[in-house]
C-alpha cells in the first residue's frame, strides 16, 4: 500500500500538482461546474418568461459587482482567516444566494429578490476558488509554481465553461430549468467536500500584520509598496477583457457572414476546450521559458495577433466553418499564455502574497465589466472592426506592460531565464 501511495505522490509531483492539495483541484472542478451551469442560458430563459433585456442586463451587472468585490477580498481574507474559512464563507453565500434566487425570485419573477439574491450568489465562487489559488501560491515549490497555477486554471475553466455547459445541456432536457438550477447546490457541496474535508494541508500565512483591518487594507496598500503588483493587476484585466466583450457583438457579426447561432455556440465552446488544455501547457512552458517571457510573447502579442485573425477569418476564409473555428481556437490557446501571471505577481513580494493575489483577483473580476463596457462605449461610433482593434491594442499594451514586471533579486529561481536575471539586476 505504501508503495502505491508513494507512486501516486511521485506522479503528482512530476506533473506539478502539490500532493497535499490534490483533492482541492478536483473540488474546484466540481464546484465551478455547479457554479457555471446556467451561464449560457439563464438570460434568454428569463427574457422568454417575461423579463426585459434591461432587467436581465442589470441582474448580471449586480452579479458582476459582487464578483469583483469578492475577488479583491479573497486574498486578504485568506491572510486573515485562512483558506478553508474563506472558502467555507464562499460556499455558504453561494447556497444562500442560490436558494433565494431559485426558491423565491425566479418562480415569481420577483425582480428585487432576484437582484439581491443573485448578487449574494456572486460572492460564492471568488471566495471559494480564488482562496484556493492563494493557497496554491503558498504551498507550491517556486520552481513549479507556474505549473501548479496552470492546473488551477485548467480545472477552473474546465468546470465553469465546459463541464457546466455540457451538464446543463443534459439537465435542462431531463430535469427542467428550475431543477437544473437547484442541482447546482448538490455539485458545489460535492466540490466543497473534496476541497475542505479531504484536503488536510495546514496553511500558515507569512503575513506580519496582526490587526485584521490592517490586513484588509493591504489589498490596497500593496500597490503603493510594490507598483509592479498594480501593473500585474492591469495586465490581468486585459487578459480576459475580450472574453467578455466578444459574446456581446461577435455572434451578430458572424451572423452577417452566414453563421447560425448554433454554429457560433459550437465555435465558442470549442475555443474553451482548447483553452483549458493550453492553461496546463502554458503552466509548464512558463516554468521552462520564464513566466514573464510566456506572458509577453504568447499572452500579449499572441492574443493581439489572434484577436485580429479571429475577427477577419470570415473575410479571409469565407464560410469555412472549420477555418473560423481554427482561428478561434488559436485565440483561445494564446489566452492561456497569461496563466503564469498567477505565479509571477505573488512572487514580487516577500510577504503578504494574499494581498498581491487580491489585486490579481480584482483584475479578473473587473474584466467582467471592462469587456462589455468597451463594446457599449465604442461600437456605435467605430463599429465592430474598431472595437476589435481596441481589444487587440490592449493585448499589445499588456505585452509592453509585462516587460516592466521584473522579479526582485530574492526571487531568483530555476524558472527564471538568464536574460530575465540580467533584467532583474539592472532594475
């Protein structure tokens, strides 16, 4: 038996998963599957039952606000209370919000209750998932940290965008809409069991702050003490801005080139199947080529080029469904080039990694707003093409900004390439 356990631990170490947190990765996958099961159909379902488009939009806006807030607080709450308590807080808020939303709001289409309870639900997954990400940054060997966070984004995106969507496509037909929403509680509880009960790892913060309120303030003051963390937060916003902008206008753009909604959904789904695979691949690549190099060249410049290629693919390839999908998959793959950012930013600070991660998590939450905001502000004046060039320009800007995120001398590790060490020495 001991030989089998040693073999399993050795395998986990080789692929870059911290063996003491292994069950937590499975927990995140299942939790995010429950959380993401309604994302692709809730809005049209509510509109079909009589809600206005404006009400549906405001519902998701309120949800996005609480996602951004909880994304920011997740890191510093981990520093203050530990990951398990913060994750448990996320689980409770998720269940309370879902129960109110599905039990009272949706059946009666009570807009006020729906707005309040869906917003409460929004606190759930950032507290749960991003707290685990902070835990990973503390407990993973520095030379394998890029790979460890790559595995995190693999299970996070796989649960949210792939398994959640596939499960709901089955559940809607067999359980109905309301019961599908209720079933999300079952899945998040299963995920919580793996992450909170089966993970026995003991967390110890390296924060030197005793006062809880001071610890929460570090989520802001860290950008003053270490401006490179702020740059990392800006890059994180840019990372997924297009991901939330594209669904607003690309379906109608593709329709003008002859692609149906079903074809668009197939393209979009395939993009994120590729993305979860490359989340893992670029975790490994980042540990070999350097985190900063990977973000700059694959993430920044790669996404900038493939954003334009994806948009112009119907012009270049006409009605070729597979070529359009191929161009989209290239964009989804390059999107994963930002994965090492979750290893790079917390490595900028000696202490208070949770505070640094809070800024990164806030960037992830703010992208939910920035993407649709860019579309809303500019599509009327400069059209689809102009918006895409703005998105591509932001990606190129992120590559330039990443050039300035150099690691401190105390963070020299095996994963930092020689050119990067030279850059560190001159900064």
